[in-house]
C-alpha cells in the first residue's frame, strides 16, 4: 500500500486495525428507530422523511426545482393523452427532486467533516452534482418533445 501525499488523508483504516464488533443491542440503543416495528416504525419514518423535505426546502436549488415541479404537475395532466403519458412526464420530475435531495445530503455529509479540501469529498460532491445534471437532462428529453408535439404539431 502506498502512502498518500501529505495534503491528502487516507480514509481507509490501517490494515491491522481491530474493528469492534457491534451487536444488535448496540445498534438499537444508538438508534431507537431500529427497535420500532409495524405502524409505529412507518409513522416515525414518515416524520423523518418530512423533516428531510423541510431541510431540502431550505436549499435554494431544491426549492427552485420543487416550485417548478409544482407547476409541471398540472401541465403534465394537460400534456398527457393517457395515464402512461402522464407517468412518463411526471417520473423524471420526481427523479430531479430525488437526485437534488441526495446531492444535498452528500454535500452536507462531506461538509460535516470540515472545510478543508479533500479529493474524495470533491469526487463525491461532483458525482452528486452529475446525478442532478443527468436527471435534468432526462427531464428535458421527456418534456421538450411532449411540448413540441402538443404545441407545434
């Protein structure tokens, strides 16, 4: 194994590092969600999801995309000829929102470790950004032909 350059920290543990064994009881003690079952678990999971959406709303990019999605939802009913068209139109809109939330989560997780630059943090952030970009390209690839067909044909 080669040593990393001085300005980069190797995120891997040393080869001889002992990994502590965590039992199921340790996991449940650290995260009470793991011990919940049934509707109680679903209820709490829905609450965490809403907290995530609220946190996403605090991000300018997600807020802009969510507002566009709210405008595109009624437009999808107007553009679609049947339920298949509607599903095809609305799916990439939700994919953009999902990708943006995941990208924001990646960026926040990377920023949690500190403001210093690291090659792996940069790659993670760039890949999250690329996922959003690809979702936007997919959305445009579905919506532009649909708009063309409806408005110009």
